[in-house]
C-alpha cells in the first residue's frame, strides 16, 4: 500500500510540475508529491523587469554601518573578501534515475558524481493535503525522506505549503484565513509533534514566494487579504513553539524582484522572533522559447532583492538561496554558473546556504547536466572549500546555525 501511495504521489507530482513553474519550482512534494503551488504557467508569469546594472556589480563596502553594493565591481587590484562557508545542495528531480530525491537517494549519488562533491542540503516539497474525489487527505510529517537525508549526512530542506493538490490558485478551503482561524490546528499540532519526535534539525521553508501572484497563499489571490500572510505564518509558528518543536528552522523565502514590481517585502516579513533565516528564489530564464525573459547575470537576478533584505528587512539574519538555475539559451550557462559560485561565498556574505534547482519543468533547462560545459563549470566551482560537505547527521535539534 505504501508503494502504491508513493507511485500515485510521484505521478501527481510530475503532472503538476508542468504547470507550476514560473521563475522557480512551485511544486510541493509530499511522500513524493510536488504540489500545492499554482504558480501559473510560465506565459502568465511576470517578467523580471531587471534594470540595467554593471555585469560585475558584486563588491561590497562598509558604509555607515551597512553594506552597499558598488555598481561596477571592485577597484583594480582589490582582492575579494574572505570566503564565507555555506551549506549547498539541490532539489534533485527524476531525470537522473527515474525517481526524485530523497525517495531515491541514488539520484543524490548521481548528482554528487557530476558535482564531484557530496551535498550538505537536499530539498523536497510537500503541501498540507491531497484533495481527490474522495476528499482531502492530509500529508503527515515526512519522517522517512527526512531520515534518508539525515543518514546521508545532509540537512533536509522541507518546502511546506498551506495548499493542496490538485493545484489551483483558487483553493477556497486553503485560504490564509483558514489557517489563521484555526481550521488546520489539529493537523498542524500533530505535524509539529511528529517533527519534534523525529528530533533532528531541518530547514522549514514555509509558504515561499509569497510576494508574487502565482501562489495560493499570496495575499493577491485566493480570497486572501493584506496582513494575512504574516498572521498565518505566526499562527503556524506558534503551534510549533507550543509543542516544543525547536528543530524546525523557519526560513522566509520571497522571489527575487529586481524591478520592484511585486508586493513589498517589509509588509510580508513575520518579524525576527518568527524567522530564523531569510531566503531568495531566482532564475536566469535567458531566451528559452518557453519563457524568453532575457539573459540576466547572477547579480542582475539576485542583487537588488539581496540588498533590500540585508539592509532593510532583516539585517541580522543569515540567508539561503532556496532555488536558483540558469538556462542554456541566450548566453553561456557555464559562465553563469562559474560566476555565481565564485561570487556567492565572497560578495554575498549573508548567503550561507544555496540550492540549485536540478530538475526541469515547463520546458526549462535548469539541471546542471544540460551540457558538459555546464556540468564542468558546476563541478569546478563547487570544489571551493567554502561549500561544505555532508557532515551534519548529528546536529542538535535546535535552529540551524550557519557553518563555521
């Protein structure tokens, strides 16, 4: 029965992924389900609207207590800042073995074989429920895949959403008000108790990309209202606190907004008491025919939103890149990867964790194995000792700290 359920979830997952990705994966995988994120089809997504920047705008200087990005790189002869150690890993799809990680850990081995280094993070996705013709069945805390990741020496990153599959932007039974008013309290309490009982740390990336309009937990869709995102986040967090599930590291993850066209981040930030890490998702879509948004460097994709968060929204929090990837269309993917992996440990000191989106959806070519050049560039860049290896099986069951 467990095998049949897993097969069903896998089928649902990859049907969903074809309609959910727009600027990042909008899927949510339960036992193996990617779901819960009606991220609208790529054609309906907002373009990045990136303002022109210097391609090497990545050097920071300390100015009156804050870090301010120089627009045209570091001065001649100036060395890079010391590299900050960081966790690294990926969302690993089924294209490598026919099964996605972490349900098939051999997919992790294949990815690590290409990268030439073991991962310290593995991400997967899960919604609250699967709502089929016979009603909604809630997904429990995913102990089995979490334990598979931990046994590998890596840290789980669970992207968990207050939504259901089949996915749609219109989910009247999964509005933010339903969370706030306690409709899911028994489920949330049981989930939190199961997380506590597992007794190992994990990143909990809850209701990500909330500043966009392609998620059902966005305040812009699904009958949600201003202020409800923060209220829902705090409500769920309070339940975890009440049961003593201190092993969840709360990770707040908007989508990059270099053009300033999405919802204001400050209005969506739950507050320092409710957030352990900040996060950003972002992609270089290039000129891929599926969604030709134009070629964007790593800086052009991430720098503006990074600056906003570390200077204004949450200056005292470490940051994760929850999803990143680049197309092969419109430029050199290998050069994009090489630049990103060089810059992250030195020019973005708040970023202490990074996850590549190594799976395809909506015809996009995110995986590192789309060309030998891309694979080689990733393998070369990730050898930097700043990217830590899988030595985290025995971390204490508290909020995860950046590596040192």
